[in-house]
C-alpha cells in the first residue's frame, strides 16, 4: 500500500519548470536571450533602413567601400 501511495504522490506533484536534469533552465535562458537579440536586430535594421533612405549617397559609399575591403581581404 505504501509503494502505491508513494508512486501516486510522485506522479501527482507538478513537474519542475526547468525539468529534472537541471539544464532546462539554460534552454529557457537561451531562448529569452535569442528573442531579445532578435528584437534588437529588428530595431537596428529599421534604423539602418531609415538612415539609408535619408542619406542614399552615403549609404552607397559605405556599401561600396565595404565591398572593396571585403574583396581585398578575400583575394589574399
């Protein structure tokens, strides 16, 4: 009787939020960090698009210079 009661009590307890292995919390933290990084990236992309619309010649110049530098670096 005590064995059956113990197994039922164990099964009726709520599961740990982070899982039994202790690594589930790391997964949650990584997902939260990834979501935060994604939001920051979206904001940066919107700001860059705004700057490129406001200053198209400067945006072209920066892109051209970056292309030249990248081509030189890849040739070596």
